[in-house]
C-alpha cells in the first residue's frame, strides 16, 4: 500500500478525498495545517481541527495537526494586506496553495515516508506528452478549482493526488452521507479564511498602523471630484454596491489609484479592456510560451474564460490581448491560461490593465 498524506481542512471535500483513498487501499494519514489563530482564539475556516479529527477517527486513519502559522503570516496574510493597501485585489488562496499547503504537506510526507500528498480540490493532475505535469479542469465546471492552483510547481504536481476531479459537489455530499461522515452536511466556506468576523477591509484597517487607511476622493474618468471614499481598501474594480454616491446612473469602480488615494468610477462600458500585462509568471504544461500562444484565459475565479493571445514582452512580463474586450480585469488578480483540452498552460498576476 502506498502511503499518502491527505490535507484535511475539516470540510466535506477533504473528508471524502481521504475516505476514497482509504477505500482504494492507500495507507492514509490525515493532516490539518493550522494556518491561523486570531487574538480571540478563533481558528481559520481552513483548519477546523476538531471536525477533521472526527472524520479521521470515523474512517480509521491516523491524524496529525501541523502548525504553520508563521509561514501563513509571511506568505499569505502580510502580502494580502500589502496588496490591498497598494490598490490591488489579491488572491490569498493562490499563494497559500503553493507556498504553505503544498510545501508543508510535502515536508510532512517526506518525513513519514509517504509517496503522495492529496487534497479535496476539484481538479485532476495529468502528465503531458512532453513529460511535464499540469492540471486539467474538473468534470463539473461550476466547482473547478484549477484557477487557484496554477502556481503549483512540477515537483508538487508530480506527488499530488486529487480524487475529486471527476465528481460533482452533490456526488461528494452523497458519498459523505453514505459513509456517515460527520461533516456530510457542513456548509462550504466562501469568505477569506483568516477573517473570522467582519470584512477583509476591517481586518486590514485594524491590523495596519494608525493613519494607513485614509479617506480620499471618488473621481470620474476626467478627474472631477464626485465625493469622498472611506479608504481604497474598501473597493475593488467592478464594484457597484456600497459606494455611497449618487450620480444619476449606475456607477462602478473602474480603477484604484493608490498613489493619489483616488477611486475612479464610471459606467459599465468603462470596465472593459482589451489587454492586460502580467508579472510573476508560472508555467505548468510548458516551460514557456515561446513566440506566443492562442488560449482561453480566465481573469478571476468565476470568469468563464475568453479567447486571447499571450506573448512574453520581456523575461518577466506577459501581455494578454483578448479577442473581445474583457470585463473588470483587476490588478492583483491572476490571469490563468488554458489550452483547448482544459489543461492549465500557466498564468501570472495582473499588474496593469490596458484599455
């Protein structure tokens, strides 16, 4: 029996992943990564140790909680707050997956002699004809999580099992119910995992030095002042609700100018752009895109994807030009490239939006 370390968050997906691997004959060890604890003692929604331990006991596997709060603070929380203060909208899960979850699970797997690690993500690991590993989109698109995993390295992918890639959420819950897993009906967590109460903006404001978050001006595309905002961390590109200004037409956040402490608003047409520039590139199915490729690109997790052409403008920057204008592309979010078979080519962090 091959030994596998399963990352168990305390939710139904990772519970079913562990159950299916145990049923398939693997020697399973459940591991919960303790990533966060607030001042009041509350835990991250991604590390419910009590529920994970209950599941492990139910299915009869060894279980170990592993502390990694310092790495989570370094690689996820601090960059998350810094990005918002710079007027961007980051994806904390992207960095957490590569720099915390996979790193710690592999470290523990090596320590106990496990051949694989596994998670409850909705995706599949595949080996390409060129010998490289990549991710293929889940069979049920509404739950596909490849967007959040595009930064995983070849070493990480080669050691990873993802048993839920071909299942729907309803099928996963049915399996959990039939196996009498104690988290079968537990709801999904949809918010930032380390913000226990309130909003992410409240968290950033409470943990930043006094005066870091300041009121500023709402301006239109011509620079005319339209009103006052509460601080740029409270807004993101494409936002309509909660602006607190009445202009006589539906107003959306078009751009955030951190250097001027301004939030630019416009109508919905102003949200569309022709291209984006990306930095911090990661490639999966290929080790680079050469002279450029035609592909499908997602600019946020729930984006269905649009056809585009991606080229490297220099060693560190990729330009993605869309066949049709893309709505609400946002600095700080990721642009992830897919081939015609739904395999992840690579991606990068959006640094600039080109109108």
